[in-house]
C-alpha cells in the first residue's frame, strides 16, 4: 500500500525538481540565441526576447548568465523603480545625521504632539521628539534586522537543503521532517516565546527570526540538488576525486544561486514585516532603540490625537517591503524566464 | 483509506507526546509560575512557599510534567492563576470566538481570492490582471497591524465625525455592544467587519495569486484540450474541467490555514480587543498565567496536527492520481 504522504511529498519533490531543472536549462545557450537572431523571423527559443537575440547577433556573443539575468531584470520596470526607491531608503537611514538636525532621543517638552510642519516633517511625539528623525533611525534597525535575518537564514537553509538533496536517503528524510516541523509550528507564538527566552535586543531578535526563516531556502535548494546530483558535471567532479564537500559547495552551489537569491530577497521582506509585528506586540526590540515596529507600538494609544505618528512609520514599512517584494519578483523573472507571471 | 487514516492517527500520538514535552519545557522556561503571588507586596515568604507547594512547583520536573499531562488528558485543565476560573471552558469560548472570526475571514478570502485569480488567469496581462497583481503585492507587503490601526481610525473616528453620527457604522473593538443581551446578528456583524477585512487582506492576496498560477498551469494541460476537442462549451471547459482541478492545491492550503486559526490571529484579536485565542495568549503571557499557557499551546498543537492530516487526506481524495489501497 503506497503511503499517501510519501506520494504527496514525492509529487512535491518532482514539481520542485521540474522547476529547478527548468531554471537551469531555460537560459538558452548564447550560441543558439545568436544563431536564431541571424535568421529574420526565426523561431526563438522560449524565454528569449527579440531584442536580446538581436543584441547577441549584432556581435555581443559572449554574455554570462549573470549579464543575461541583469538584462532581463532591467526590463522589469516595477523592480527597477523599487531598486532605486530602496536604495534611497537605505541611504536615507544611513545618512540620518546629515538629513536631520535632531537626534532620535532629543526631547523638547515645549512642543509635544505637533502635527507635520516644515520644522518637523513627520510631527513630534509626546516628548516632543522629532518623528522624522525617529523614522530614519528606526529604518536602520528594521533594515539591519531584515538583511541580517535573510543572510543567516539563507546560509542555514541552503546548507541543510544542499545536504538533504545531495545525500538523500535517511538523512534527507530526517532533515525534511525537521523542516516540516518548523513550518507547521504557530509562527508568532514561537517567536514570542523565543524572545522571552533570549531577550529583547537587536541581536536576540535577529537570532530568533533566523531560526524560523530557513525552511523555504532549505526546500528550494534541496529540490535543485536532488535534480542536479545525477548531472554529468557532478559525475565528472566525483570521478576526478573531488570530495563531497567540494562538490556540494564549489561545483553545485553556483548553479543553485538564482533561486537562492530570489528566496533570500523575499525573506528580507518577510523579516522586516515580522520584526515590526514582534516589536509592535512588545516582544521585539525595545525602546529607546527605535524600530518601525516599536514606533507604531508607542503611537498606538495616540492614534486619535496624533495620527501622523501612526501614518509615517507604517508607510515606511509598506514602501520598503513592497520594494523588496518587487525586486524579488524581478529577480525571479530574470533567473527563471519560463516561470514569468507565476510570481509570489 | 480507512487503514491509512488509522495509521496516521496512531503516528500522531508520538508527535503529540513530543510536542507536549516541548510545550511544557517552553512554558516553564518562559514564565515564572510564582510571579503572581510574588508581586503581591503583602505575601510573606511563608505564603509564597505554601503557594508553590500547593501547585507542586517544587516537585521534580518529570513528576510535574507527568502530573500535568495526566490531568490534561483526563480533561482536568486546572484553573487560571489570575481569574481563578476553570481553564477548559475559557479556552473553548476563546476557540469558538476565534473560529467564528477566522472562519468568516476564510470564507470571504476564498470567495474573493478564487474569483480574482480565476478572472486574472483567463484575462492574463489585461488591465484587471495588472491591477490585481499590484493589489496582491501591496496586500502582501502591508503590515496588517498598521492597516488595522488605520481602519480603526477611519471608521471609528473620522467617518463618524464627518457623517455626524452618534454611533459608528462599524465597531472597532469587542464582540457585542455593552447592554445588548442575547444574540443580535447585526450588532455581531458590525463588530466582525473590520477584523475580517484586516485578516482577509493578506489571505486574499495569497489565494488569488495561488489560484492564478494554478489555473494558468491547468489551462495548458492536455485534458483541457481534450475537453475542447470534444466540443464542450467554453464555460463547461473552464469551470468544470479547469477550475475544479485548479482548486486542488488551494484546498490543501486552506485546510492548513484553518488549522492555524487556533493560534494565528494574535495581532488582529489584540488590536480589536476580540476575546479569542490570540488575545487569551497575550493576556496569559503578560500575567505569567502558566496553566492557561500550557493548555493553550496544547490545543493549538492539536489543531495544527489534525488539520495537517485533513489537508493530506483532502489532497488524496481530490486528486485521484494518488491511491491509497
């Protein structure tokens, strides 16, 4: 009697495999592109646009996959705009001291709860602190947490996924059951308990979030490795005596980078959102360190008297996360032109 | 099929046992069981000691765990340290409230998500598809607690003020208006509308994208071409042959999401003062009410496990390519 869950998982794995194989093969060989472009009206391989083919035919014959991906990324208008906006937001928060004459903790009891004005772009809070300054500084922490979590989670997830996919067998089974376990726990509850255990600092928050963000990378990378491990180049590496470790990290990993980059970009967005939720509920990073989440927590009871204190940090989160998500979508299209339009 | 269900049920017993150990350890590590009495300035050291002895807090951890597990399984979940009420009815009430809210949000999100996704897939790259995609991106990027605060502000304060009303059109907190006794459908709905909107925003975005992708895949399938070749009307092809198959992956997702309702509505329930499982957890956590947290976590875990099973079964039932016996 075949086991339904196994069957289900096998099907999922097959799907992931198919996807992974797609992403490896659908970036057509530059030669093919050039050849097709030479003949007017020739049938282009799917996923290749005319302009690119023309460019290739016009003499730019050598283009790396990275260059091709970049050219495709540039076509995704929303992603390009998002990239620019995100860079502005990052520079803005890093250059906060240059953009504002206040400090984030400087109080001014003579002007509490003032609405937005030329003096205070985003108004002031109960203690007369400049809300614009606080949003800028809050962005530093929120962005730092977002990127740090994505990087750490990607390293953990890619390693686990690579090992599971490469070795297969009982090790794969064990690692994937652990992954499923992590995926099925009530996320926010566990984060709250975790922050109670570790503490409310920036580093603690990064650690806790990272522990619950690696599962998606693990699954994706496993799928890719599963489909890649029988390929000739892996065979060749093995025959020439390369160690498993070398094959996993030096031979196979570069081929899995596209989907990994996409997954970790989306993880940045999710981590920024989650940090804000945790801080908002009072379990994340605590004041006086401002983050977009705890700024909103502070302002929660002032919503009626000072709506600007709610409005601006929320918009900051929304725009940042939206930009990161669009960039992730653009990257996906760039690395996986076949899957276009199936985003999110 | 029967044997498969039985086997899955038997297999979930060790999973539950392991979870109960984790739940017990996590709760003990994160709450101070005698915080309630220690904060009372008039409690003498002797009283604190007796309190701890009464609760069995000085017994060896293993003994405490077994004691608790035995009580939990036999239905004796103890009393809350704070309210002194029995925990079981309290959790059941909260669970029912959460299920009403979550269930309603699921129905709304499913209806909207499937319709939007279906229409988008049939009119790929149309203006509607473009707007729906943008909407989904915004929905997914929205900090929902912020969205909830904005809705409260707009509906609770501004709209009432602009329209010159004495009572708001929809309420921004609680379950029923004070002074109403019995069940008033309109009043109840007025309290549910905003939380349901907040819960649905992200879920609609996810479901509509999921439906769109799933439907696009189905539209390219051979059996759809066969259906057309047989001369079936386009409506029948799309709805009966296409949509029904495209719904299969979503069904699994919905089952998992429903299982998460028991513990997953923390943000919305706290902001809207809705007395469900989420607000119960935050409250119990704030007071260090560990007996409540223990039972709460176990109920949540059971929900997740049961609905995981349901999701797998649904998948098998709906997709005849998977056979059991």
